C-alpha cells in the first residue's frame, strides 16, 4: 500500500492551482512554434524552449536526443467528381500518404468495421474507398484510422477518402502508410459523396494528391529528477508535436505542458526514493517515432522503468482519473491514490496501441494514461483533435491543473513505494494480453501488409517501396 503524504499533497495542489504555467506553455508552444511538425524547423526551436523551461524548473541533465524519421511535407490535393456531375470537393492529404493521381469509381464502406473488407473485397478492388471516422458499434475494441486504411489496401483499394463523423469540423487529418493516395474530407462533403452514390448508383472521381516523403531529423527532450537511489525510475511522457494543419493545442501541447508541470511541481520537493524521468516525444502522430527511438536507444533504462505514464490530449474536459494498461495487480495501490485525491476519480483498465506508451508497454513496462472513460464515450472520437480547430482557445486550464496535480500525487507514491506490486511483464504475457484485448489482429496487420507489398514490389511507388524496406512487421508499427 502507498504511504499517505498529506503535506506533499497540499503543496502539490497549491502549486498546480496557484499557477497558470500549463496554459502559458501551451500558448507559447502553439503561438510561437505552430505545429512543431517534424522537419518544420519549429520543432527543434520548440524543444529548445521546453528544455529551457525544464532547466529553469531545476531539472537535471536536460538534453535533446536527435533521431531521423521518414517525414512528410504536405502539397495541395483535390478530389474532382467526374461523374455523374462534375464538382470539386475540398480535401487534405493524410500525413505519410503516397502522392499521385487516381481515377476510379467510389465505394462507400460506412464506418469500415473489420468484417467489410473480406466480404466486400470484389466491391472495393480497384475503387476509391470512402470511410468515416465513427467507432463501429459492432466492435468492442477501438478501430483506428490506420487499420481501416491498411485493410482497404489489402482489399485492393486504389484510393482512400477518410471522412470525419463530426459536422462542421472540416476535413480530418491523421497518419497513414504511403501506399495508395489518401485524403480527409469534411462530414458535409463525405455525406454528399455517399448520397450521390446512393441516389445515382455510380460516382467516378479523380483523386490528385501531391506531397513529399523524405527523411527528416527530429528530437526528444529528456530531463531528470534524480532520486535517493540509482537504477529504477518512473517515467512521465507526452508527445509535443501536433498535426501540421493546426497547432495541436489539445493533441498534444497540453500533454507536454502537463508533463512539464509535474516536473516543475516535483522539482520543488525533496528527492524521492527513486528518480523520475520526463520525456517530451517528437513525431508521435506519424508512427510513435519518438517513443520508439527512446526505447531503442535506452534498453537498460527501459528495463529499469518501474512505471510509465503517458499524457495524450491532457486538456480535455472531464475527470482526471487513471487508465491502467492491464495491470490488475496495481489496482489496490491506485485505489489508495484515488482515495487520497477524491472518491469520484475514475480508475479503469485497458490499452490501445496508438500513443507513446505502446513501445514501453511492448517491453513489459507497467504503463498508464489519464482521463475519463465516460467523457471518452460521450465524445465518441477525437473531438477537435486532428482538425485545424485544435487551437489554444479550446484548452481548459482547470483540467490541466487537475491532471497535473493528480498525476503528481500519484508520482510521489509510485516513486517512493518500497512494496511496488509489479515487475516487468514477460514477453509471452505481453502477447497474451494484447490478444485478449482484441488487438492481435491489428498488430498482425503489419505482417500481412508486408507480405502483400512484397508480392507487388515492382509496381510500387518509390515511397511505398521505401516504406516496405523499413517495415519489420513489428508490433510497434501500428500507425
Ligand atoms: Zn496525440
């Protein structure tokens, strides 16, 4: 059981609520460095800004760690309806998409639940697929955009149109693989296309996507609060970059700001038994590259990670509870934490592969996130995330204060506990857990895709061939 720390808790709450530092940092990241998109030039400057703040808070060994990734730069994209009636539809290229022109008939697969691709293969083959972003009500697990894209590719799609299910949010963005051209369209334009197809029976489109797929350098920011003992550490992390069409205020300047705030608050306390490491990851959105680079470059330290907490979109409304990633043995420990914070703090279990905890999770590290499961249900998706409206005005200071305070109260107990109830999970158990969560078929998609592309290697575009060459089929490659 964790000890109680009433004095530290009060100081944490006082610091969190007595300061607007999180909102200051979100505002600076978004207004002064735009999206911090990898390769934009502003990403390094934003890392230097965050490193400067962390040093000023008293963190130690603050530094940038460079890594190189397959990056992507947006060009203009268009959809032209050729038949039955000519019309231009506004759209945006989805990050990492292949460029090129495709002329084909449209097929509408609705929410793209996993069973439509095999059944509808003859319908999908050679066509431009229209799919919306709603979570299929027939599926228990979360269905990510990239899975809908990859399954469309495997069914033989020639092009891909991703439509948001939110009215008045504009076209959505989100990373895909560079195989067939993929674009985002608004709810209104997507429903128009679906309606014309339904009424007239046939729609022919031209999809024209221009973009650049190229290698770029980007960075993680790493900072330490040393503990009384060496070895085991507690890691708090968030990705700092946003999508290039917006400033990524909620997703994920808020996460970066909350991680920095926890660091600021805990740097004022005396050393805890174990050290803490704070990591601001680059390039999460197009393939978890920052967290993968960190896990790859720090194998010993990852093995010595007692616990990793990830913050993706920490400024959302709702309660600020704890989402344990499949660690029932940690529940009694966290029940004590939530009891110390307040009786209505949610605590639940479950994991998805789509953020920076995942490479740690796959190494067996106990990981968690924060948020509110009821709020997630109510929102039914990303909200303003991945749209150009993910801006500073949407950010909620109260939610960030509460998130940082709750996370810091937990951190004190996690870093000081001598009777920590879990250890690194063995690889077989990681695999069994992923399977039990229903994500086995998701993580195996990479292997299927690799086999599919290998068969067609000669006819692939250069960016798709490069993609194939770097695909290992590993479980980290879910986006
Ligand atoms: Zn995110």
